[in-house]
């Protein structure tokens, strides 16, 4: 017998969307009435339909309660046997299966094989008894997306595991968009454009669209000034949580104690000057997004608390004696290769793996010089309007000087230079090469060398692509590289490659 129940939680969230996402959001969600989702003047988020296969009524009730409260408008169907689970899979809206490995009509790995055969692309999460690590590993080798052991607090861990598995499935199932060879593609988020003349930037636009359709954690890597915060804001704006807050915290801007208070909150009396309770960003964001900029600068004690947020979706305010549940999505950014920081012992490796579920690499401006004329035109129009003074345009020799400069500060540096040029010339005067800043005119072309880790990354990407083309399966490709299949998938995700199941 398959039973269904859908619940929506009641939440009240307030916040101001920071930085480029400049709008205030007040959202209230109420419970369902008569089997329908009800929201106060807002459309509901697309439902997540989960099939839960568990014959023990107590465990089934606990897991269903945890899953229905992981997001608004989650639908859970319950099956107590493998036979009824297979019948339920005829419903194409089911996006994930959570199954025990001991059922009245089936047992062990045969359950995984049967479910995978019925819907191969569907993520299957297995729930095993305590001390069944070998069985869980065997299930993963058969294609299970993840596993949870029935320890004392396993139901608290389950929603996070399901969310990540569904997110990986959604991302792997979407096609990469192709750039239009006929000219530049400009996508606008608020007043800030994404210009995609080059293939590398078109790939970033595609990754933004894919990440927006999921709720997985995103790690954005790129040099200073490449627009990482704009990428994060675009993911938030184009996703189902766009009406919820987008809150920003620069992890390098404040001390460790203040960073803990900003992220997790504090209670009255927690430290000198704490004269009232204060909620942290994860609670203030509600169902929205918390953007953690310069994540590599986070002190190790704070990293441990961030790991708990990602693993258990809970925070403990400074001075508090209990934890609080949080639902905010996390997007992190760094201007340093985070994997190298982790392997070098300067960043927690387990936190890196949690953050890098879906990595996005934003290319430096010197690697997308074809975008520079379109960016210059955009910044000229913006600052002419802002300053109330129109220039006569830009001369070809000035444009060449701007295109041959290496731009170590990337798009932000280009933006500042165009702003300076608008202020430097008279009304209606054209911009000549002499107006361009001397340090730009006199710099050697391509004067900034590419960092070694980026060169190695490109070599690694080319090698993996070559092996995937030459070998019949990803498992065979992994063996030819001398690594495990799981390690290959981790590298592919870090390099921004699709990871469809074999």
C-alpha cells in the first residue's frame, strides 16, 4: 500500500537582499488547507516528491516528518514493500527514493539493483542499520546516491543527504547551453550584465542556469574582481528562492568572534556588549541564500560550525544552550584554489567537499579579451548617465590599449578605469589613448603570468576528457588514471564537468 502526505511548514522570514540584489523581501508561508498549498500572495516553490520505502511504522513516521519539513511543499509517498515501491515509481514526479535495505519481500543489495533497474536516473538513498558500513559501501558501488546509518540522530541528517542527492541529479540531467556564434550574448541581472562572447563565459552562464534550478551548495572560484558575488546573486535571482533574502558576509572583513556572531547569532550576555539576543545570518535568511565571500579566510573554529550547518542544517548561537534549525542555501566564493588550501592543511578538507558540490570557475578578464569592447560600451553608457556627462566615444587606439592590458584587477578594475575616463574628458570629447591611465599604456601585454595551479587544472581537465573519450565507462577511465570512481566524480565536479551516471 502506498500512502501520501504533504506538509508545508509555517515560517516568517524578514530580510534585506544585500549588495547587487537590492530589494527587501517579506515572505510568509502558511500550512495547507484542504490538501492544497496555500501561500500569502506568492506562488509555491515547485514540489519535491520523495518515495520513502520503510516497513517499520516508527522509523517511517520519523523519516517522513523530517523530509516533509526540509523544504516548503515537499510531498512524501510511503511504501512498505519493494513491490509497492515499484508500482509507485510509475509516477514520473518522484524525484528521489529513500529506502531501507530490509523489507518484508526483499533484502539487501537486491533492493538497490531492482530500484535502479526501474528508474536508473533516479537517486536512491539507502538507510542501513548501525554498523552496516560494508553494506552501505556495496550499495554505493551499485549506484546508490548516498546512505544514512540508523544512529541516534539519523533523521536529522537525512534531509541534507536527500537535498544534495536530488541537487546532483538535477544538475547532471540538464544540457549545457551553447553560445551563439553569431555575436556576443548579454544576460542582465539587475543593472549588471554578463557578457558572453567567449566560450568560457558562455559556460559560466550555463552553470548559473543549472545551479539556479537546484538547491545544492555552490562554490565559486575566481580571481579578485571577476564578479563572483554577481554570479551568486544571479543564481539566487533565477532560482525558486528569489523572493527570499540574499544575505552577504565577507569572511575576511571581521574578527573570528564577530564572524561567529554574524553567522550564528548570540544570546544576551554571551560576551561584553551583548545586551540583547541577536539572530545570525543563517536564521535571518530563512529559506533564502547566504553568500559567504572569501570563504578561504574563515578561521578553523568557525569552519567547524559551518560544517555542522551543512551536515545537520542547524546552528547554535554564541552563549545558547540549544540548537536551532536553519534552511538557508549556502553559496561560497574564494579567490584562492580552495582544494589546495584544504590539502595544505589551511582549510578543512571535509568542509571543502561539502562546499564544492557544484563548483563554478569564473575566468579572469585577460582570458576573455573578446568581451572587453562590449564591457567598455556598457560601462561608458552607465557612467555617462550617472555623471550626467556624455563623451564622444572611444578612439580605436585607446580601445587597443585597454584590450592589451592584462587587467590583474579584472572587471572591477576595468569598470573603475572607464569611470575615471568619463570624468577625465570634456563633454562630447572622444577618449584617446593619452587619456588612458599611464600604468595601463606602459604595461607589457599579457604581463600577468597564469598561476601554476590554473595551468595544472587545465592539464587535468584535458587528461580526464581524453580518458573519458577513450574508455567505455567512467569506472574504466578512473582505473586508467589510477584513482577510484568516486575520486573521478569529485574531480569532474570540481572542474565543472557533467557527471551523468553510467
